C-alpha cells in the first residue's frame, strides 16, 4: 500500500472537523452508530472520500452543487474509475437527498452494505 502524503492526511483530518451540514447529519444520525465500521474522510492514494466501509468496500459520497458542474463531474468520473479498479463500490447521494429523503438514503446504504458483507 502506498505511503499517504502527510499533507493529504492532514487535510483529511481538517475535513473531519469541518464536515458539511449534510455530512454531519448522515454521520451523527446514521453512520456513527451503524453496526459495521465506517470511516470518515478516508485517503486513497491522491483522493479523499467522504465515508468508507472497509468490510463492504463501499465509498459513500455526498455531492454538492460542484459535483454537477462539468469540471466536478469529470473529476468524479476519474476518481470513481480509480476506486472501482480497487474493487470499491461508490454510492453517491446529493445533498438534496440527504435533506429531503434521509430515510431512503439510509435504507439504500444499509442494503448495499448488507449485500456486500453477507
């Protein structure tokens, strides 16, 4: 496994402290107490993912507006390909979904994790 860039590791720590409103909601109201380990702001090579479930090899990404612009979308495609090549499944949810369909998002995450750990 490649050594993690210390600057990127430090940046991931700062992201854990300064989560978005939607990340805090998902973390404190669902993922933190989930019975399977979930990590926040996990570093993979040159990328940082919002949440990662190691036992299921699932990344959970919350997408704000920047992810729907051409540059953000292109960057996401490159990163998703890198993660997919590692055997990691990526689940993406919009901030709108977190704010308006929270239970549905939680059920989808739960179903995906269970499907990959059973």
